[in-house]
């Protein structure tokens, strides 16, 4: 009887010890899954935004360069006027209220009228400039004035061969294709999705669904969206059920409803964090 009780007591202690070991092991594994507070998981695809994520987009310089070609001295005051309209049009585009073609025409309609008045005053026989022509000239100007942001080339080089890389942008085909060619970075990207070609812009889920279809048989939890704009890049990734990485270049605050999976302040920091995820 005594022996039987000892066996029961021994068995009870053994099971209790196993349970403690199980919980301790689970805690250790959970700790191993986090790096600097971030879940250490790897991805099959990383999708990048283009403008102000990988490449500079100094629209004032681009506009100044473009208007100089038409003999007009474009000022900062002119730029503020242009941006007031342009930003409101981009908001309407992201809502789906206007098309990209309409945006391209509307933002330069008043400027085409202004330039035509100046040109006609100088030469009554001068050919009129259309808003579409001004828009094309602006995109061409941006293609030659844009450059990779600090750390962009190093980041792309470090990821090549580790993961497939995609570009998903709300930009225009004319600019994106010329810029990628001018900068010699087209070879880094396994996929390029431009909203003008799709007919929908971030943050709409459908543009991400289109990208995922082109990516083939890939699970959404194996795709990471990286961008600098919470309202389009991060919210769009969330809408598509993707992990997101917000590059907060300027220390901005973010609305509570938009919650990126990861956050960094610069591309070198993004590279450091991502390489930890892919560390063998």
C-alpha cells in the first residue's frame, strides 16, 4: 500500500515537472521568434512602393525643369498653387472618384491655359499646349531628375537572391518605366504593378489581388508590403491581409486604425531589420 502511494506521488510529481518543462520550452520558443520586439518570420515576396520609398520624388524640381523648357520661370508660389490642387486630386483618385487620366489632365488644365495666353501674347500663331502634353513633359522631367534614396541600392542588393522583389506604385507608366530604365534598377524587380495599368490605386485591395495573381501560388502571409505612406501603402497592405513595413522618414504620427507590422525611420534600418528576418 505504501509502495503504491509512493508510485502515485512520484507519477504526480513527474507529470507536474513535465508540464512546467512544456511551458518553459514554449516560452523559450516564443522568445526566439522575436527580434527587437518583431516577430522573426521570413517572406517569399517583398513589395515596395516607389516614390519616396525607394526613389526621390522632388516634384518642384521636376516642374521647374519642365516649365523652363516652355520659357516660364516656375516659382515656389506657383508650386504651392499646383500642389493644393494636385494633392486634392490624388485623394479623389485613391477614393476612386476620378481616374488617373482625369487627374493628369485636371492638374495641368489651368497651367495650359496660362502658358497659352503667354505664348499667344508673344506670337499670335503659336501652337497651343494641351494639359496632356504638359503632363507628359512633367513625367519625362521627373524621370530624369529622380534618384534612388539613400540606402535604396544597398537594400535591393542585399535582398536579391533571398526573396522575390516587386514594385507596386500609384504612379504613371510613362514615369515609372523611364525612371527604372534611366536608373538601371529594372533587373531588381520580379514584378512591377503600376496602378495606371490596373485601373485601381492603393489602398484598394483589388490592386494587391491583381499583384498576388501575377505572383502565382503565394500565401498572403508570405508577402510583405513596404512603403512610406500610411494611407495608401500600409492601409492597402492591411486591406489585402498582408504584413506591412512603414518607413517613417520624418517621424510622423499615424492614426490608430492603421497599424503597420513593422516600422523603421530609414532604408538602412529597413535593411538591417529585414536581414535579421532572413538570417540563416
